[in-house]
C-alpha cells in the first residue's frame, strides 16, 4: 500500500478526504482522486478553512487505498489510521461497492469515530435502495448509526449522482465538493462556471490565433511553390480541425465571432488553389467552411450575407452529390445545404420559400434512410428534416398535419435513444419532440396534455445541462424549455409558475449574454423573455415590475433592428413589445401614450401580413394589435374609431379557417365580440376556453366598458 506524503495537519486532520471504493471501480477512483486533489475553490466562495489565509487552496491531500485487501482478515493498520486522520469519507457507490466487505468495513470504522455526518456518496452505477442485484449503497450506508452500532432506522446519505441520467459527472463532482467544503452549491457552481468559461475563452482564442497563423503560413508556402504538397496537406488537416473541433469548441462557449478571422483565411487559401489542385476533398472542405461562416453571420444577424454563404455552399454540394448519387454522406450534405437556405427564408418570415426548401430535403433523406434503415445518423437527419417542415406547417395553421409529423419524429427519436442510450444528442431530440408536440396540442386547446409534454422536455434539458454546466448551448435549450412551460402556465392562469419559469429563463440567458454580448441570439431571447415576464406582471397589476422588463425588452429590440430591420422574428418581437407597453400605458391610465405605441405596432404587423398572408402568427398579432389599438382609441374618447378598429380586427380573424383556431384566437374573438356588444357570441367562445382550462386575459381591459351594440356602458 502507498500512502499519501506527509503534510502539515489541517484542522487536526492529515487528509481532507478518504476515498472508499471497490477495486472494480478503480477507474472512477483514480479520476475522482485527481479531480479532488487538483480542484482549487474559486475566489469569492466563503469557505470555513483553517488554512484560508490568502487564495483558496486545493482539496488535498486525498487518501485512496491502492491495494486489494481480499487476503486480509481486517482493515490494515495503515487504512484504519488514515480513516482516523481523514476529515471526510467519500464512498464511490456501485453494485460492486455494495457487495464489498472492505468498503462496508471502512464506512463502519469511520462512523465509529463519530463522523457519520461527514460521509458522502458518489453514485457511479446501480440504484440506491433497490434489489440486491442493482443496489449501490453498502449496508453501512443504508442505516443510521446509533448507540455504537447500526440501527434499523433507514438512513438518507448525502449523495451526488454521476450517472448520465442523474447529475452527470461534472455537477456530481461539484455537489460533492460543496458538501465537503460546506458551502452553497449554487454559489460554487456559478463561480466555477465563470472560471471555466474564462479558461475556455482563453483556450479558444489561442486555437483561433494559431489557426490563422498556420493557415497564413500554408498559403504563403503554397504560393511560393516551396514544399507545396506537404504544406497543402498540412493546410487541409488544419482546415479539417478548424471546421470540426475548433468550430465546435467556439460554439460550445458561444464565441463564434472568433471563428470569422480563421474562416476568412481559409477562404483565401481556397482562392489561391489552381483548378487542377481542387479535388473533391477540397470542395467538401470549402462547402463546410462556407456553411460555418454562414452560421456565424446568422448569429450576428447578417441574413443577406449568411444567405450568400449558404447558396455558395449549396452549389458545391449539388456538384458533389450529382457526381456520386449513391454516396449517402454527399446526399445528406446536400440536404443540409438546402436546410440552411430555408432557415434564412424562415428568419425573414418568407414561409412559403422556407417550406419549398425544406420540402426538397424530405425525399433526399427518405432515400438515404431506405438504403440503410438502421443507421442512426441517417435516422437523425430524417428527424431533423421532418421537424423543419412541421414547423412551417404549424405557422401556416396546418396544426393536425404538423402534429402528425411531430409524432412521427418522436417515434424516430425514441428509436434512436434505444439504439444509443448514452447519446446526449438523441436525449435532447426526445426533449425537442416533447416541446414541439406540446406547442401544437396547446394550440389545439389541450392545455394539460401540453403541460405534461413541456414538463417532460424540461426534465430532459435540466438533466443534460446539469451534466456539463459549461455547455452554454445546452443552457440555452434549458431556457427555452422554461419559456414554454411559462407560456402554458400563463394560459392556465397559474401566474406563480409562469413568473418562476420566465425568471429562470431570463437568468440563464442573461449570463450567456454577458459572456458574449455580440451574439444576437442571446439578445433576442432575453428581449422575448422580458416581454413574456411583463405579461405576467401586468396581469397581476405589478405595473412597476412590468415597466422595468418592457423597457429592457424594448431597448434590446431597438438594438437588433438597427442591425437588420428585415428579420421577421425581430420585427415581430419589437411589435409585440410595443403592444405590451401600450397595454401597460392603458393600465396606468395614459390612453394617448398607449395609442402611439399600438398604432406603431399595428403598422408593423400590417406590413408583415402583407408580405406573407399565409402566416397565421402574423395574422394573430395583427388582430391583437387592432384590439389594443381600439382600446387606446376608446380611452382617448375616439369611440367610433375604436369600434371600426375592432370590427376590422374581427373580420381579419374570421378569415382564419376554424381548423387553425388556437385558444389565443378564440380569446381574441371573444374579446372583440364583447367590445362590439355581441355578448352571446362572446359567451360561447368563453365557454370553449373554460372547457380547455384556458384563463382569458383580454376580456376586460382597464377603464373600458361597452354595452349592447358597442355603445358605451
């Protein structure tokens, strides 16, 4: 047995931690030993530590037994002495540990020392409190220590769950460290995440600088014809790294703008090649670089520039796919190039054009899957293609068709996860499927069913995000899940849940935005979540809080629209925020200010609807703008104009097919009918909403009363 080196005692103990484990879990023990001894608590975490004069110090030393003890009759003197000299005991829990005589004896020895409260569990396999075959807690953990021995009282040991379906390795380690240090987990986690992101940013910046320098040297060497072939091979390898690992790492931490300098150098390299030097590998790399550049431009809100990059990539992909129709990778690359073009159209609000691109993808992926039906990669691509088309159908009001596609996608995702249970991407796709189904069934008025799907999605996203808190993209997914749960709660009138969900989403995205203020996606999401939180505050008459949220939302939309005022989602977001500011002004009794805001929003939605008449979301927003505009006109004494605004809005709503009527549209109909004195019709719609469990919020605006025929009451 090898003992840890002698060190000065810390608070009376030689070792900070003793790790007890079965030797079947030796790999976990080695990893945990290294992780604990090398972990240095971040600055700012309040630690009660006898050595805490100056910067925080690592969690060391840690004692880990390195020998088999199967031939011994009892614990060795060295192990017993190490247990006496250890402040904390960490037990690596698994079925093997539960069966180990020596793990159990080490726990008993530590408890005899009167330190039951300093025993921590680190679950790596099996299940706590289950049958004998899968039980992961040794007997000494399962029962309380009382009167000098194990009692028959069940114990609830402090446990961190490192399994993929639990906390995941990273969060489990932090939970364990928080318990050992006796500090708040959230505080430790946030400061650890901030430190990790700083390190990742520095590392990613170093990668980018090296890539720019090396590609530049490769171009220079190529143009001078010195060692051309060797340098070209080096450049191609580096570009492969750039479009693979480097791009992924920069995306992980939300710093894709750092990719642009590298991407531009790569394009210089491609331009330097002679025609005879451009083979299919070079073409494929060029298409991938162009696609990544297009993605960065999307994140920066430069839609026209992104479309140029994606179109150029598509041209290359078409050429490669046509040269080898049986090559599945090339067919999928072509499908993806069509998707990116469709996505730009989508973001510009051109649904028909987006749908045309997405529709072209379907036969491509279906053919690939038919050729190799058990290939999980191609099944995943099929799921992505169906999802994109379903979203267009959803916005066009074809709810049942989109739901059929989403259910088929859920079946594909479940199959993928069964093929590869440990694949995080497939777990996320199952969550996305729940979210998409939830959105459509909520639009169909099935609110409780939608809530169950949103909760299932949130559970998946929370577990995945917890497994690696430094994955900022996963944290953004978690924020979206919170958003949709909040929308569902608001529709059901559960304002406490709605406020909590929107506030959680805001907290996540604010941290991402502070990390990368140039990322327009974070800015857009923050602006949206602020507005949705304000809707809850207005409903509960918390007007000051609503005003604060709407001011921030309005400023963020202003910044975004200065970047590109053609993007459909940004114009929609800015218009909706103006409408909620108008509703707030009405609640505060300022009809004139409300009228200015509502009129501006109405013009935005009129323009969007003229450009894309088939977009039911734009039509719904235009109807809402007309309702609020009418309320503002009424509040300023312009009753005839108010009635005209309400009638026009109701006529626009009546043009929407009944199959596309969402609860929000039913509520708008009831609100407009009520204002126009058509109370019987309004009551019927309110009864429909009550049957759904939907809580209307638009029926009785402040200061507005109407009588039969729309006359003032």
